[in-house]
């Protein structure tokens, strides 16, 4: 059973008869005791007349998957098996990160009937959202109290990454179609595949003229080329302690997931094979051998439960794990945060040897606020902060130079710009024939 705030209000109203009867000479304790007994009697009657909160069947309708920060509606159905109308307050026990309203929902179910009520969620965290039970409070006709029951009905939603960077996908796919020869623009580069022959148009590259075809056709014919397919792209995401740092509205890991999803969508459309590895000291997630339309769902499922761990990443193990995915990667994209020379030593020490057939691209998430702090000179405290910010920027640039000397490429950008910049670099490698 439970009592409501209305009972306290009714007890408080007893001040009026207390003053009235006391003025008439009645004993205070007798008036007060009589009023409290009346309130208790009304409460007991209200509880007795309330419909049973246990003679019901509670079921759920829950989406299996939802994207982070996007609305999703779940519902709870209550079937009243009792003989009285159920006037209840319902509370679904989702955790706070589910984004459910904290208010209890009013529900009225006539005897023998069933009612369904919707609950709006907006998940704010990746992983699994779990509600273990539904709580019902059946109110009496006076609203002073009632009966309550806990129904163990489990609901689970798997919250996937938001993939906000998909807004950049249409423009990159248009550029990919241009490279692939589906529009009038053709590209020529070392390592590209022969596509077809067409007539020469003023402005075309004369190095692409096919003289044998020209002799046969009696007009100048040009070879067209398309980027090679069936390349292997490996995306390695660092889930160690540096990935837990907050940048903007999310963490560095969230930005890395966005960049990898955009790159994977683009590479899959280009006909390349994409492999994903989430690693710190052990493998936290792995996707390999999946192509086509099934790639992105597999990647988001693998990413959903993974969060940054407060441990230093074992880079020797991480690069060794890449070799278990494919023996001939054409592009390795490492998404990490290497902005201090001291912490980057193990990363640089394990950096793979440069190869003509393999490009290593290191993407790092930066914080624009550091650049702004470095320009402030308004006070003594601001000057000290600016000096620290400048040193942070210089250390990050030193690490980037070390990556270039080791044969890799370094891209640093804020969470909004990193995904499209990595996608653009992928397209540049395609256009130049290096991928």
C-alpha cells in the first residue's frame, strides 16, 4: 500500500475543526484524535476500494535497437484481470541515460480490458539500456492512498552510435561516382584499372590516348580509368585512457566512431573490404569478413557496448592484431589521441614499417578550445593557461612530425571535421592510384 500527498492535505484541514471545537470548549486532544481517526478510516476505505495492482498482466513492446540522441518510443501494456476499474500511476524503471521523463504516467484500465501507454526515450549513452521492472500504483476513489505492486518485466534496448557524420556521405559519394567513371569526369593514375574507351575531347590528358584503338576507329580514342576495387581498409580504434577525454559534447572515442562509420560507408560503396578493430590491451570489438549492406549494422553493433578504459593501450599488441584481420592491408587508419611525446613513445615504437603498398593514416581528435586559450592574454592566469596551451599544441605537432618521419600520415581535427577529412583523404588516395 501507499499514501498520497492528498492525505497530508486532509490532515492539515483538520486545523479548522480543531480551532472551532476548541473555541466551544472541547478538549484539544479529543478533537485532534477524532480527526486523525477519521482520516485513518477514510484511508482504509480508499485502500480497500482501490483495484488490485497485482491482478494485472504487464507486457512490453521495445525496439531492439536505437541510435544515440535520437527519439525512440517504447510502450507498456496493462491487462486488468480484476473486477474494478484500475486507476493507476505507472513508472517504467529505465536508467537516467535513457532520457525518459521522471513523471509517473496516469493509466485507466476498466475491468477485463487492456490498455497500452507509450513512453518516449532519448538515449544519451551507447550500450544496453535496461529496465528490469514496471511499478504500478492503484489509487482509491478518494486519492488518499492505494495499492502498489512491482512487476518484473525486463526490457532491453541496444543503443548504437549516433552516426551524425552521415550528413557528409552524399557529397563524398558524388565524388566517388566521379572517380568511378559514372559521370563525365574520368581520372587517370598509377595503379588504377582500365574502364573503357571513348572519343577524345579537347582538354583530356593526351597520355591516355590509345593509339591502336585510334588507328582502328579512324578517330582519336581515349582510355578511361577507374579506381581499383577489392582493397583492404583496416580501421583501428584506440579505446585506451586517452579516448575517454571529453572534447566538445562527447568523448574522443565518440568522434573516432563517427569517423570510422563514415569511412566504412564510403569504402564499402567503393567496393573495398573494411575491417574494424577496437583495442586497448585486449580486443574490445572486431568486424571482419563483412561486406555490402551488412557492414554498417555489424560495425554499429560491435561499437555499441564499447567504452574507453582507463588503461594504457598496448600498441605492439594492437598492430599485431591487425595482421589477424588481413595479411595485405592497403590502408590502415588508426584513430587515437597522440598529443604528448612521452605518452606516444610506445605508439611510435610499435609503428608499422612503411610499405609501398600500404598507407598508414593516423587520425586524432583535437579540442578547439585549446587554440582559443593559447591566444588569451587578458590576465596573469590567462597568460599561464596560454603558455600551457601553446606547449600542448607544440607537443601534438612534434608527435605528428614523428608519425610523418615514420612513414605515416597525420590528420588532426575537431570532432566535427575529423570524419570528413579522413573521408576526403581516402578519396584522394583513390584518385592518385595509391589505393
